[in-house]
C-alpha cells in the first residue's frame, strides 16, 4: 500500500502544512507527554493521553509529506502511513502504535482498568524515542518546516 492508495481510498487528502502547524503539533505532543506522567490520574487515562501524543507525533510526517487524514479510521490511517512517509524502518513502530490504538479504544469505549503501568511506560518510551526520529526526518526531508531552534 502507498500514500496514493490511501488517497484513492479517500483515507487521506492533499494538505499543505506550515512551520506554524508543525510547531503547534510539537507543542501538543510535549504537553501530552507532561500530562501523561501526572500521578494521581488513572493509568488508563494517562495511557490515552500518551496515545494522543503518539498520534499527534505521527501526524507530523504525514502532513509534511503533503497529506491529512480524511474520514473514518483516521487513527489507523495515521499509523499505517508512518512507514510510507518516514520509511519502512518505521513499520514496527507503526504496528506497535496500532496495538495501542486497540487498547485505547477498549479503555475509552468498552471497559476501564485494562492498562498496566508497564504498558503506559512502554508507550511513553516509544513516544520519547520517536520524537528525535521525526525531527531528524523533518530536518532531512522538510527543513523549512522545522520550528526555530529545533533540529
């Protein structure tokens, strides 16, 4: 599957991003990562916040590549597109984040208490590790979109 295939299926549409939009998305990721570490909030809720950080972070390469998700299953589409934008080496990350999507859906829509602290820690570690990879990819492929002072 390719980005063109996703576009033909109506899952993504053309989008022109900007440095400001990327900067705003990075700020959301950073905010969510702080919030996901707040003690006293349920593990499930912290996982959901960490998941939102991951989703937002994965949105950056898709937008930089000239696309935005469209329609239903946009979380799935965002993760599915990650190796298409940043390269096949991101396939394992995309697959892992898709399993987090399923866990998040269960905790959001079906039942609470299903997330362990180790699952939360693993998700947050993946996001922390992914951030410099996204920034390096932006620097190599779309340096004009890098917020000032970032590389």
